[in-house]
C-alpha cells in the first residue's frame, strides 16, 4: 500500500443505475473492493450479476469527502470498464499517479456505476403488449399485402421515435456507428423529380429530425449499440396497428393527411420539402404512444422482402430464409402520399443503399 494512500474500510458506494419505471431485470453490481499495491496501482474488483446478459456502460468516480461529492473521474483505467457484459467477477485497474500524481486520500469512496446500453442516446422506449393480429390487407392495392394471415407477436419495446440525427451522431462519437452517408455522395437524394446520388441538404440535418442516409447495416449497428435490434416486419405492422387493431392507419381508418403525418399531402414534407422533427404530429400517434409510424421517414425492418405472404412466419419472427430481393421498409415518408403510410403497405430496396427518406426505429424484446 502506498504511503500516500490512506484507505478507509467499507468506503464504497455501489450502484447499478437502473432507470425509474424501466424493466431492466435483475442486474446489479455488488461485492466491490479496492486495494492499492506498492507501485500505486489501484485494483477495483466488483461483481456484475447480469442474468439476462445485458450490456452495461460501467463508469468509475471517486469522492475524497466520504461520498458527498464524486469530483474525481479516473481516466487511466483498464479492465472491466466502459462496455461490460456477462456475469461474474470483474476487475478494473487504475494508474492513479498517471491521472493525479501524488494524490492522497483519507476518506476515499469509489462509485462503480453501470448504465444499461438501452439508455444510451436517451432513447425513450414504449412497451407494446403482445397478441395476435391479422397481418396484411385484402383491400390494399398491392398483391404483396396478401394473403392476410394471423400472426402472434410477443410483447416488445419499440423506440417512441424514429432515431434522430443527434442520437445517431452520439453512436458515431462512441465509435460504434459509421457516419451517415450525408456528405459522401452515395445517398439517394430527391432532386425534385427523381432520386439521384448526392449530398443531403442541411434542411434534413437538424438534431431533432430523423437520421436518414443510413443503410441497413448502419441501422443494425445503431440498434445493437442501444442494446436492441431492428423490429421484424410483423412486429412493425403489429405496433403500427396500435397493437394489432384491424385499422388502415395507426389511429384508425381515416385517410392520412398532414394533420396526422409528415407526407405528401399536396406538397412534399407537408410543404417543407424535407423531414420534420420527430413527433411533430402527435395526433397520428399509436394508442401506445409511438410517433410517426405513418410518414416522416420509412423505417427498415429485419426481414427480406418477398412478393407475397405465402410461406411467411406466423410467430412474429423475421422472414430471413430464403433471401429476398431487398430489406423491407415500412410506414411511408415525407415525400409519399397517404397510401404508402398505411399500416399494411410494404416497400423494399437493396440493403446496401441509403436514401433521404429512409431511417430506423429500434426494438427489443425485454
Ligand atoms: Ca416513420
């Protein structure tokens, strides 16, 4: 033990930061200890009980006044710090002299805190109770909505909103996502009459607007970063139908208009020629509170596209085999008319392409 370091027994604050009202299961952090060796290196051990194998962001802070203020944020850390998963004993090492040369401490308290990955970027999750519903539409204008078939979906959480530019940029900053294709010339951007590859106008890039110009792999990566995944096509339609209602739109059968959705209602983007900030049309929310399930941006799903529902799964899982000709998009967009915003409407494109009208909304099962 370093002469400069005075330890106090039991000086640990332990916290597995579980947000209020969230169902984070039984995960906890406990059994934390620290010791300092003669070289000054501090070893902080703790135990992560994580029965559902969630991903946590583990952080360490230090109080020098018995736990009132955690003013010191150690940086010269190694081991089980940052993104941590799995259950069992964990170990962090801290090179204290690298951060704070000569630091001594009579009344030290460390805080080891774990925040679940699904709280990253401030995603707001909405629980969709499970049930069974009739997927597809006999009345729809497209054959790919048929045959109508009964599908059972387990309860799940979906993000309340389309992922925003700000949320996506947080994933890029964390090193878990590659930048959206907003300025590399590869995104398909509406030019007034057609979609051509180019740069995304600034009018789409506000913090609160939905991220676009992300391809399917980028949508997957963002979803994984927030401890989630893409919804299956069945889950998406079930959620858009306000948990399986036999409705043409999230609110019922009244045709979509700019009072409930960002769309082409006599002018693209309801007259703005772009997306709108997420949740700008609350009158169009589902009964559970999901925003923009009709319009604003298309949302990618996990499924391959197939031209009819013959052979589709009926258990809410994704249709992964055989491969289709592209990944399914749902919900219409700022540049398309009401029919595309119907709950049963399907669209698809090559998974490697990105568009100014395509975004994402993650889902998770627990
Ligand atoms: Ca949408």
